């Protein structure tokens, strides 16, 4: 199988990047996309050239680090899969494949296909911790959770934080990611003590990181490798409005301002 690769090369966020074209003529349909890039890098190294920088870790669709835009689609043409779960059998023999990094102001390019996604980590950290006492493992029946809520929370918790939703969104919004992280705690009893402050802090952190606003186009849901539902965004907006208008939260804000 032969493929032609148009790969984005960029030394750093402060330098201008460009596409480089490379031909591979001995790849196999059963190869994963990352294995193909390994073959390319071996070819480049043997020629005395710098290898293409890209991220990977588990290569099992779990960690979400293999973030690339392939032929204009985050993670490539296969829905519900990360880049590492994409195989060359999804492409035609002789096809030209364009590979570039996730494009977003909040995701500056580090080098080549590697981008800085720590903005998502800072959103997570702004949510803080849950007020659950440490100690021996609690009995499974100690906190009763209805099955429908448990299932919905698990669906939200499936988000791996890859950033494909940001790359796919025309506005570079992180609303799907942020809403999934907010929803998974707001549905469970363990997440109730900080429920209001969590959503306020995480939404404010998302805005601070200069992500765009959500316009409900649904591109994020289509690109998500874990098929996170866009319904979580509606839940996040409801939670934010409820927290912002609640009397106890507003009183707490007023006390903080007075203390400052």
C-alpha cells in the first residue's frame, strides 16, 4: 500500500510552520495510523532528518494524547475512535493524507503535531476537590445512587480530555469537555457540597483560557472519540444559571468581596 503524507512541521509556537510532503510505499492496511508515523520517522532518521514530533502513550484509545487533525477531521474519518485506533484500511491505496495539529488559540503548538493542552488541566483544577472523608472504603450501599443517574454520570466521566471537541468546533469552544466534567459530579451525592462553586469556577476558568463560546453546531459531539453527548452542555448552562442566581452563593461572593 502506498500513501502520500502532507505533514505539518513547525519548530515552536513562535515560528511559522508549513506542510512537508513524504511518500510511503511499504505500509500495510492493518497498520495503525501511529505505526505508519513510526515508519515515516524511521525513514526520516535514516535520511539524517528530524523526526516528526507527535504525542502518544497508551495507543489503546484511553489516554487521549494522540491528538491530530487528519484530512480536516479531529482524530480522522472514523467516528468514536482516537487517532491511535485509526487504521490505514480506512484510506485508499495511493491516497494523499493531510496531518496537522489541533488548531485553537488555547492550544499553542509546541512542535509539529504536538500542542499544549494544559488549558484543559487548569479547568479541571479550578473545580477543586469533593468534600468526601478519607478512610476505609465505604460500603457500596452507603451512598444510594439511582441507576439512571449513575449511568449518566459514567457517560460524562468517559471523557478522556483529548481536546477533539475544541479542534472540531468552529469557535474552538471547550464547552463539551467542561460540561462533561461538571455533569459527572453534579449528578452524584459526593459532588453536592461544592456543586455551585464548582460550575462557577470551571466556566470562569474556561472563559479565562480564551476558548470560544458554544453555538450548538454539534461538531464537538461528532468528533468526540467517546461520543460524549452535547446534552451535557445544556446541563452545564442550567447548573451555572442556578448557581449564579442562588442566594447562598451570592451571599458568599459578597462576603469574599467584603473580606478583600
